[in-house]
């Protein structure tokens, strides 16, 4: 994508080759959906922002994924990867149109995917709440920290006994 033109009822995506692709908004545009990540032992949520549908009724999402290396637009089928999609119950701080605008600007900015500091949750929270945070990354960092402290404490208490 080279650029885009945002309207109240659609977004026109200008591709690198100059062609224009239109995605039309509906009542779900700008909402954050998620599926559970595939191949993980815990229930980590992989969110994306629903943009809308094209002239053929195909749905499109904005999301950040390590497989692509940065935020991008993908079809609903590619986003879901055969998994059920769920809507986030939390209301965004920004309007749906603003969520899409921030998501597209983040995509154009082209920041590389980083598992802890710029992942799929960080991307959607930036667009939805203007906050760079990842709930699951924060949880796992906290668990590792608590586990390490517990290990060090147990080692200090029982490590000297023979």
C-alpha cells in the first residue's frame, strides 16, 4: 500500500502499482476481533481490526503478525486461519473511523513486528486506545519475573543445605 483515502463510508487503498482498491464500511468496521493463536499452550489472543468488505463481500482486517513482519491488510479468511473469531468486549477509546485511520497510519509507518514491544495486541491497542501495550506479553513477563524471584528465593533458602 502506498497511501489511502478515508471517507465516511469507505477507504480507498492506493497500491504500490497505483491501482485503487475500495473497502466499504459496515456496522462492524473499526471493531477489534480476535482469534486464539495457533500452536500455543496458553490461550493467547491474536487481535485484528475489521475494516469492512469489498464489492464482492469479502471481509478485510488490519493486523500485525510475525509471519508478515509488520502490520498489513488481509482477508477475513486469512486472518481467521480456520479458527472462530470473537469480538473484543472492551469499547475502544477512539471512534471506529479513527481506529481504522490509526491502524492504516501504523501500517504505512512500517514498524517491524516485535514479540514483546510491537505485537498484534500492541498494534490494536495503539489504534483503539492510543496506548502501546500488550496484555498477554505483560502477563508472561510478570510470570517469568515471579517465577525467577521464587526460584532465587528457594535457592537462597534451601541452596546452602546439604
